[in-house]
């Protein structure tokens, strides 16, 4: 690159940034009063700039000839006619007398800006990387040259930085409000730390980490906003949240595809480039079109009557689903970012010819093998668990079941990998911290703090970063509790974990595990989880399981869960003892397969479907073997929910204790009235019923209360019950 070329490129960037920033900032500041004539002039001039860039791009990428020069001129003139035709049509329909942006003009300006930016990126790519393209029939239909140009033109610092500057200028001019503000900031900050911004593989991992950090910060903001509005948001904010999560999905898919096949850099990042373009479209489209219906008198009848978002349940489901997919893809990107993979078109030249098998199928197998081989866990018990193929006479055989199992295993591995657990923990942990700050109940604050600590130690740090020589021998290892005996020396931790969980449940109830040690305590314990408690009584499926007992169907599921866990443990133990795996799931250790299916796939499916299945599905539907075990011993032990005065419950009409229950135990008030206490295998002791009771009439009863009674020590909950009872009763009568 010579100095003249570099200078020309910089001038192009400066002119484009100055023009877009100044002109469209003026449009946004005067979006309700600007005349049609000014809008038409801006549109024509903007299209002229883009068409000139397209013509110059064609000119510098073709051989110098009179025909190519004339073709470049024709391209520029032909593209420039589009806004002229649009302006002419607008004038015919009385446009000269109009003022302010219309929806059609706003959409057109969005397209014009994107056209200009992309044209500039492609022009600069070819300007700094001179290439002569022969535009014949073969290249037009079979070459990927134009894809390279688009990918390199967008995924480069010469495109991303100018675009970020323009977005930032328009942001400070327009000053969006509410969720629009945070969505706009997240778009141009993510573009500024894009993994592709340096145009090489070296920055991919660092950029991916920075990009994910920004996503986590803003996803927490959006999820906290949803929770603070009790899942009922204004339509405008719901729209911005939906669009930004779609943009995050595009970015996640693009980053994932780019990192699993790092070479050639430009081609594989085309999907990421599409994500950037989508973000640009949303950014400018939302600024141009926001509130224009309210500003134009002729459109007043179009203002919606309802300000709340329609079908909020579907929106919450989409947010949960997209959050999981984004975290999964970004974690997978971090898992695989340090490995280089053979690109498809290079692989074709080296692969041997196998009869009856397409090159694509063999390539898919090789890529999947490269994904997994570096990450074979020691606990799988097999040296090679690849199941996609079976060599027989030089022919690769693929079966639908084997492919499904392989994909299944990849999903399970990624969701149990440190990057995914850290990403998910940071997001959900932030929501827990937000709730802790708002809580007045000191006991619940301590409980949630323990849950965060347990997640950090037993779910993230322990299995992944601590020395297994001593860590695997400890009881209370969360993973041991459900993964079964992967090695003979884990039998004692396995038994010790269950014995300890059962003992703690006897003394303090199921809350000692489900609301403290289990990762679900973090997933459900945050502000968003508490907001979703309402789905316990809005979901048809959840209503059927709202009682204190498991239904026969759920009992069958819980029993099957235990049977599968025991069988998986026996098969795994047999292998680790004898060295022969006489039963496997396509070469995968049964206990690993069971663990991945139950806790790394099924658990997230239920969590994502909370709007349709109700809160705490792993507790409500009994398929968590460890939690159900703790629940059984909880019922046999000291723990119960107890009331100070049954008469208060008899006269209570709110039933707030039941409606606030995290598991949806609807029969709780009836037991309080009849027995004065409540016990259930489902009760996890979250304490929401205690805080929801308007009369402060409910408290936890466990072994500590039992000891106090035996020693005749006054209980702080019961000591004042006699004095308070009469006053509470009077309050109820007064309210009536």
C-alpha cells in the first residue's frame, strides 16, 4: 500500500463520517419539521455517494479498458436514478407540501446509510488490497470473490470504527430513552470490540471475550428491567429488547462459525458481517421511525390503544431461549477459538475418495472430530468416543442416531464447560445480587450469598480448576451427586454426598440443598426468577402439579430418573473396575451421557420453557434425583412451615403465601388452617411465602426450633405470637 492509496482511503473515511454524522444528525433533530425538499436532496446526494463508491470499486478491480470504464460510469448513473424516481413519485403525491419524516422515508434513509457504509467498506478493501477480477460467466456464478469482499469490507477496522463514530454521534444527538438507550449503546460498543476488527485471527479470542462481556452487561440490564416490570413492559421497550436479542443471536452465530473455522478469515465471518448489518438496520431504523406516528396529525388514528406489550409470555420465552443460545454459542467459540480447522474448499483437494459417500459428509465428520478430540474428558472412560463413523471396507457409514448422539454430546460438553458456566453464572449471579440489594430479609440475603458462593466453588471452580487429587475425595461435591461413580475412588464421595444431603435435609429441610448448594438456587433466585413465579398459576401444565404431592405421572418420572442414575452408575463402575465397557451409548460412558442429558440439556429445556411449565420445573416435576432425595428426607425430618396463629389464616382472604410460592404449592393455606403447619416433598424453603404473608404469621421450623423447645428456650417467632395474634385478628376484621 503506497502513501497515495492510504491517503485516498483516509479521505474517503473522513468525508463519509463527517457527511453521515452532520447530515443525519440534522435530520434527527428536525425529524418532525424538516421539509420534503430537504429530505429529497439528502436522499439524492447520499445515493450519489454510494453509487460513486460502487462505480469506483468496479473500476479499480477490473482491467483498464474503455469498456470497463464505460461500465463503471453506467453503474454509477443507474444506481443514482433510484432516489430520483422516488422523489418524482413523492412530488406527484403532494410531497412538496409535507413536513417531517414518514415511515417510507425513514426506511429509505436506513437503507441509504447501510448502502453507503457497506460500499465504503468494500471500496477500501479493494483499494488497500488491489485485485483484478474478471467478471465472466464463471466468476459471477461460481466464484466466492464477492463474498470475500463483503466479509472483508465489513469485518475490518476501516469499516467498524467509522461506523461506530457515526452511531455515537447520532446517539448523542437523538438521546434515545428507556431500553432504546441501552440497546443503542450495546450495538456500537460491541462493534468497537468486534473479534474481526483487526482483520486477523490473533484478536479473535480477545475480541470474543470483550464482546461477550458487553453482551452480559446489557443482557443483565434488559432482564432486570423485565423483572422490575413484572414481565409486563411497554410495547416500545419490548420491541427494543426483542430486536437487540435478535442482534445478539446474529453476533453469536457469526462468532461461533468464525471461530470453528478460522481460515480463511474473510469467508467464514460473512455471517458475522450479516449480524453487523442487521444491527445497523435496527439502529438507524429505530431512530428514524420512533414516535413519528404520534408527530404526524394524519396518522393519529394509528396510535395503539394499549401501551403494554402483547403476549408477554411469548416474549419472555424468546428472551430465555435466545439468552441460552447466545451463551452457548459464545462459550463454544471460546472453547474452540484456539484451534485451526481446515476450510472446506481446501479439504476437498486432500480427502481420499470413498465410494458412496459425499465429500460434504466426510468433511462434516472431520470437522466434528476436530471439535471434540482436544476436549475428551478423562471421565469418559474411552480413548475415542467418536461415533459418527464406522470404517468398513473404506466406506464411512453415517446413521441418524449416531449423528444425533454426537451432537447431543457436543451440546452437553459445552454447557458443562467453564466458559459457559462462567458466562451463565455472571449473568444470573448479577440478577441475584440485584435481588439481594432490594431484600429486607437478612436471612434470605445470607441464603442467596451462600448460593452464589456454592455456585462459584462447587459448580465452576471445583470440577474445572481445583486439583482433583483432593477435590474429588470431598463429600458435598455437587457433580458427584448426580454424575454417579465415574471412577472407583469416587464411590465414597458419591455416597458421602447423598448421605450429607439427606442428613442436612432431615435437620433443615430441602432448602439446605435446593436453595443453597444447587445451581438452580442461582438460576431461580434472581429478580427475573422471582418475577416468573406468576407462571405457576398461569400455565395450564403447572396448575395440574400445584398440590403438595407429586402426581402419579410425576412419580413415574422421578422413579425413572433414579433408575437411570443407578443403572448408569453401575455400568460406569463396571468399566472403571474392569477396564471393559460392556455397555455404552455409542461409545460414551453411560453416567456421562445421563449427566449431560439430565443436567446439561433437559434442565435448560425446562428453564427456557418456564413461561409454559411454571417456575422451578426441576423441583415441581420431580425429575431431579438429588433434589427429590432431599425432599423425601425433608418430609421425614424436622423441617416444616409453621404459623403462629391458625385463626389468622382462617380469616385471611389474600392467600399470598400460595401465590408467591416458588414451586406453586397451592394447598399451603389449607394445611395452615387445618394443621397449623405445612410439609411437602416439593417445598424447597425459599421463604417467599414468609415474606409475602401480610400478617407476618409464617416462619421456618427446623431442628433449631426443636432444640429450643426441648430446652424451653423462647423462640423469637413464637414468643410474640400470643401478643400479636389479637392485634393481627383485629387488623383482619378492620380490613374486612
